[in-house]
């Protein structure tokens, strides 16, 4: 994703000279994404805003807004990636438990897997 965002981010850096120094591009942090649910919600909000902005002509202000949104999107994608990576291990435990006919292992890890995936599927 960074490869595709670079030209857009660069445009945001060039197009925002009117921003105060504390709001310059290198100082944005985006909304935090502490949990999968928070990451999915933040990504959904940011994606809707990006889609709306992309429907019209992109002004310099729009590019600056997209630049700021990209930080929130990156935070969200980072958390989602971490959580999905963790869930891969949980799913592997379900798989191995099913091979060994270990019902408790399947039940425990299956429930954890479903709980972890719920925010992505709701």
C-alpha cells in the first residue's frame, strides 16, 4: 500500500504550505487502532471519507485531507495485519486439534478464532 500512497503523500506535502508548522505532514499520527474492532471502525470511516473525496475534483485541500486520512488508514491496516497474523496461529491450533480429535483444543481455539474474526465479518 505504501507504494501506491507515496505519490499521494508527496502531493499532500507539496500542496499544504498553508498548514501551520505543527500540522505539517510529518506530524500527523492518525487515529489509534488498539483493537481489531477499533481498526475496522476507523478504516471504515476513513474509507468512506476517501471514497467521497474521490468522487469529485481533488483540490489541494482534498489532497491534504487524504494525506491526513492515510495515517489513520495505515494505523488501522497495521492493527488488522497484526491481529490476522495472530489469528492464523489460533486457526492452526483449530486445525491441529481437529486432526488429533482434541475436542477441547478445537473448542477453545475455535471460539477465540471466531471472536477475533468477528469485527472483520460483522
